[in-house]
C-alpha cells in the first residue's frame, strides 16, 4: 500500500513540478515548444540566455564564436511565446537552427545573416529611356518592405539581408511590375516598364509619392494650349501665381526674377516667348520636370524662390520613332531612335510658330508681328548599365518685327535668343557615383534703337554668357546614410546697356566657385534628416567679391504609413537682379549682377506641413515664412532716363508668409486637383519710412485653383478647371505712369478669375499613337491683363479663346 502511494507521489512530481517566476509550462511535444511569459525589456544576448535557463530549467548549448553575446536585444512586445520563438527573436539577425537533446537541452546553431546591395536600373521597355522617380520596393515573405526611388539616371540601390524577395516597381503612366529576386550576394537587376500608351484608365497614383516631380496625366495638364505642356501643372500648385505656359510665375510671394530654370542642369536665362500660349520648351522632347520650392536640394543655388529642373528625353534606343504635333501656338516635329541599338541614341526636335504666316491676310491690329522657333538635340550613349555620356544642344529665337521702313518692309525691332550646349558623363562604382559636366549657356536681348530712343539707328543688345564645369559625387551606405558633395565653377560675362546721350554696352566678367556637401540620414524607417551646406564665392573682376554660406535642413517623420510630417529650412542667395519696365523684356531694362553697390539678394525659407497619402491620391497642408533681403524697387514718380540706377532705385527688405492646401484624388473615372493659398508678401524701404510695411508687387492674398477631369471612355476625357485670385498690386496708374508716393503700393487690379474647358481623345493603332485636344480658354471670367493673350489671332468676345492640338506618334 505504501509503495502504491509512493509511486503516485513520484508521478505527480514529474508532471507537476514547481514553476519558475515569469514562466508557464503547457503541454508541449518538446522543450522548444514550451510556453514562457516574457515582459517587454532590453538585455544582452547572454543575459537573455541566462534568464531562459534560470526560468525554464532548459540547458542552452551554443558556440559563443558564432554570435555577438554582448549585443543588446529589445523585446518590443511581451506576452506568452514558445522558447523557440523567444530564441529566434533574440537572434533576429541570424539564421538559426535549433535541435532538441533529451531530456531538457537545446542546441543552437547560429550564422550571422549577411546583407547585400540590390541595385539596378529602371527604364521604359520600348525605348530604354531611363525613368526618374520610379518607386522600387523589396518585400520579404513576412511582408516587411524596403523602399527607394530611382535617381535622375534611373538607378536605384537597396541594402537588404540575404533571402528571397519580391521586387515591385511602379511609375505613373506605366504598368507596375513584380518579379522574384533571390539575394545571396550583391546583385544588379534591370527593370523595364511597359507604358500604358494613352489608355489612362489603368494609371495609378502610387508613384505620386515622388516628391516635387510634375506629372503628365493630371487634370490641369489637359487644359493646356499645347499637348505636351508640363508647365501647365505649375499654375495649379498652391502658392504659385503663373501664366498658362509657365513663364513669368511668382512663388510664395517672390518676384518673377527669383525663379531659375534648368535644362538638364544647364541654366536657361530669361526663358519664355512673346506668345504666352507657347510653352518654354517643346513638350514632345521633355522627359520630366521637377519643381522645387520651400526646400532646395543642397546642390541647387542661384535663385531664392524656386528652381525648375527640366530633363529632356535621351532618345529611343530600340527603334526609330517620329512625333508630329500641330497646336495653336506652333507646329513641331521630333525624331528619335538608335544609332547603335541599345547603346547610342539620338533625339532631335524642332518647333516653329505658324500663325504669323497669315499676317498678310489680317488687318494690322490683328497681326501677330512675331515668330518663334526652337530646337532640341541630344545624343545619349550607354557605355555600361550604370555609365552614360550625353551631349545636349538647345537653341531658341523670338523675333518681333514691324513695317517701320519707308517701303513697308518688316524690320526686326526686338529679338530674344537662347543657346545651351552640354557634355556630361555619369557613372556608378559600387556605392560611389559621379556626374561631371561641361556646359555653355547664353542669352541675348537685341532691340532696334529707333524704337527706344528717337533720332537713333542701329541695334543695341544686352546678354549673359556662362561657361561652367561641375562635378558631383554621391555615396550610399546601406539604407541608412546618403552623402552628396560637389564643386562648380562658372565664368560669366554680362553685357549691360549704358544709357545716356549715346547707348553703349559694357562687359562685366564674373568668376564664381561653389562647393556643397549634403547628408541624408535615415535614423529609423519612420524618421529621416537631411542637412547640407552650400558655399559660394562670387568674384567680379572689377568689383568687390561676396561670399555666401547657405545651409539646408529637412526633417521628415512618418507617424504612420500614410502620413508624413515635415519641417524644411533653406537659405538661398541670388547674385543677379532684374527689373522689367515694359510689357516685354528690353535690353534697357535693369539687369545687374552683384556689382555697382547692388548687394546679393538673400532669403531664408521656413516651412512645416503634413501630407496624407491615399489609395488614389494625396492631400497636403503647410505653413511657411520667408524673409527677403536687399530687394529692389523703382522709386515713386520716377522715369528712367540714363544708367544712373542708384538715383532711380531704392533698396529695402521684405518677407512673406502663408498657409497652403493641396488635394489630388482619383476615383473611378474622376480625377480632381484642388489648391488654395492664403499668403501675404510685404516690403519696407528706408527711403519711405512713412509708408511702413507695404504690399510687394507680388502680394496675392487669396489664390484658388482647381481642375476636374472625367474619363468618358478609355480613350477620351473631359476637363474643366479654373482659378480665382486677388488682384495684383499696381505700379502704374491708369495712364501707365509711375504712381506718386501717396499711391505707392496702395492700388490693386480687380479680382481675377476664369473657367476653362478641354476635351482630349487618345487612340493607339498598333504602335502608332494619336492624341487630339480641343478646348476653350476663359469661358467665363475676368483674367488679368497679363493673362489676356493679345498676340493671338483667333479670339472671341470677352477674351474667350479656342484652342486645339493634334499629335501623331509613329
């Protein structure tokens, strides 16, 4: 009997042993599957192993040389879990195998998981055109993601642990692509996306998270006069007051001359055309546009309000393609194709206005009296998948002519010329990248002196010539750190008109050296900081030199996957001043580098905001404050008569502030863009203390813009859009004379508004593509005088203008 009770007691001791603190044992097949209660805490790997042994009575056997026992591991979410699960969490950076040795022993074999670089290129399938801003995602079997975007050369790089991933690539206007990638070493992946042609019903806005890049298929672009006009996207952005073609725009309370335009990195001085209907560049040749305001990447400098980067296509590397376009402002042709298939390609585009050919059939008051032509040419050579060499050439001429000769022959009275040439080289060696370029850019403004000053003959001109050498380096360390640094040298010559009894041109050479360094640090998947500095030495040969330090800071935080909070700061400096005194830019306007006592203009821009990414769109709200120092203005009651600018101009300071909102939403067949900005821009001058802080010429308190598009079929869509904004401040009275001191900055133009409508039809015939666009500008409204297209031959009453465009690609 005693032996029976003794056997029963021993059996109970086996199945019901005392429990350790923090541990609960349940039925398990092996000791690895026993359950344990774990609290959220941090400890070294060794401390965790000792705690497991003490809490469970399990013996852990392992090779200390295979793991870093001193590494700290934090268990974020405590709770009940098996011993094996806990061990794998502790050794999350290792490949772990666990073997059970009876009765209570676990043998742990661990191997450090290596991480490798997954790099590659993203290009268009049909043409091998590299795509900037494509969203690239690597996703593992547990759903964890690593994300990046392709750079300006279409190259991307991610640093991930070894394993098998799904590589997802998406880009607006292209079919998204997914492929399986096994990472066991550094690997290079070429991704080619298939364009969606003109069938826009499948287009997603997933790649709309690309920062600053302007899209092609947004509703506001469907209201453009030119079929390929990406500049029409600018006027819908909050804080931007712009004409339709994107020239003469104002950003966040800044002036017209405070915006810089870069063509493949080459500055284009005084861009624009006589006809405000005509986009600055031939849209068929444009690859993409990136618009910077508020925060400026560290390599950029030279203007204080905005920088627009326009990148041209490299040319189709697989087949020869022709694009013919006829719209109301101009007719254009673009040719592209391979010279060496998949290696060397060409792109040549030319455009010319055509309505001026009918001037002889029109009355004198309805004649255009001006013509425009421009060309783009580019050679692109892929030496390797990550090494490219490009040559760029661009030229444009606008000519305004009048029958001023006695025989009635037309004479050129005003001509604008722009030229740009560039040779560039870009390569990537592992984590180090380099881009080097040599380029030349020039602008000339020539006028017939008889139209400017009586009893004179011949021509007078002003202009800028700029020769530049730049080199830019970048370095990426895993996914945590990205550095960029570079040097720029520019030699510029300014041709300035000196007025007086005789007009003459003086030449002012300037040397400029820039050095910059930028760091992007991803502290966590949710938090990143970008900080950089740009230093400039501005050294005119005959005047004092200026030295500038321009810091940049951007802080971004994702509190959730769909929400972004950001804080930006940029200091910018501008060494060139320009004031226009007439409807058109003339050689006699005030054009001045930082010489003759005119100091550089500078600005500090502070901005904070919130972005929310939706399944089919995004919304954004931000507030900003911007300082402006050394701003120039024409004195009240002043007529410019000679080159003594100091007696005609006054120097002061200014600031601007505002709140902005933007919404883009795509829902089924509907697409909506909506923006609003409340902003104020002020200036104050020491010569006018009694006036205090007055509105600047760029003060537009209320700006509302919107565009709504409805997809009628898979090939056609209808759009309606418009704007409403406060009238601008006047600087001339009703008789076009300078205002008095009492009226200085006191009067405004009336409220401006307009509504436009447009229709587009897109059709593919095999590999041939057709685009037809029709519309009416200003169906109802009261546009400003600047927006009234007075050089347009076909118009209806009330400045209501029809437009049309047809484009054929084959």
